C-alpha cells in the first residue's frame, strides 16, 4: 500500500474483521483533489452490493473552495467500487450469512498514484467484546508507560 489518506478506526472497534479486499473507486476530478487535500471521512460509511456491483455509501469527500460549483461533486454521494467478479461473488456469499456486512477500512493512493479503498467483510461485535478490547488496550497502554518510565 502507498500513502494512506483516511482510516476508519470505528470499524475496527465496532466490527470483527474477517476478510479484506482492495478495490478501485470511480471518482470525479474534484473528488480526487479533495482526497489529495485530505478531506475524507469514512466514519459512518458502508458498502452495499446492488445487483452485481458494489457501491460505497455515506463516505464524505469534501470540496475545495477553488472548485467551481458546476464541476463540483456531491460530498456524501454513492460511489461505484471496482472489484473482480470472483471477489464480488465471495463477498455476496459472506453477506448472505447472518450478521455479516462490508465496511471500508481505509482509503489510500497506491504505487501508481491511483485512489484505492480497502474494504472488509466484517461481523458486528457484541458489547462485551468491545469492553474486552478496551480493557486490553488500556492494559497495553499501562505496560508501555511502565516500561517507558524505567
């Protein structure tokens, strides 16, 4: 992977990641400029399979002030994802199972300077799982602090 532009930290907290995929994304020029400027938020976004295609919904890509309103883009619009047929079929089978969903994890530029998005098939965590993760995280932080103090 290349330069990461945006990460969806909430997805790692709310979901158990089962399988990751890398997808291309269909964008307008003004959207690419907004992504380069770092105006991306994947927090409440999700991926839905519509027929035989995958779409990213509710991802916020901000407009630049220099973009003319005629050429501008919808900030929270749906965007088509580009995947191989085998990957789409595998995702479709996984989503048919109960409690599985597809969430975006991060957006980045690859080596060829193209915008890519990492998506994952995930299962929602229960409240006790989230508490367990928070407990582990705080214990690790305490250990790191103690080691740093030495």
